[in-house]
């Protein structure tokens, strides 16, 4: 059994369960994409991606950029996760 997430036209996240090669939508409330999804993934980054979460909205210096989520992989290499809404 696997679970997959995908976006629909209105920008909400839909979750799916794959059982024996069949995809079924998991009923329930949807998650508004960017901020709520970012918070959810940051709270579960190690379990979901194998990345140790370090910081949210990390300032990158004098050019005033921001990294949505910053973490470290199993080798201690920095990992940048950016969340976008591409409607």
C-alpha cells in the first residue's frame, strides 16, 4: 500500500492510496497548499524525506532571499525545499 498526494485545479492537495495497483482518493478534508503543506512537511521531514529539518523561512543574506525549508541529509549536506503554487 502506498499513499500519493497530488494537486487539483483549485489548489488543494488530494491524497490517494494505492492498493494492488488501484488508485483511490482518500476522502476527508483537503490541505490548502503552500503554508499548511510546508508546516506539515517540516514537522515530518525526517520520516517523509530522510532530511533533518533545521529552519523555516531561512534568510539567505544581504540579497534578502529566503529558503522555505532548510534541512540536512544523511551525509550532512544542506537540502533546500521550496514550495510553490503553479496555478
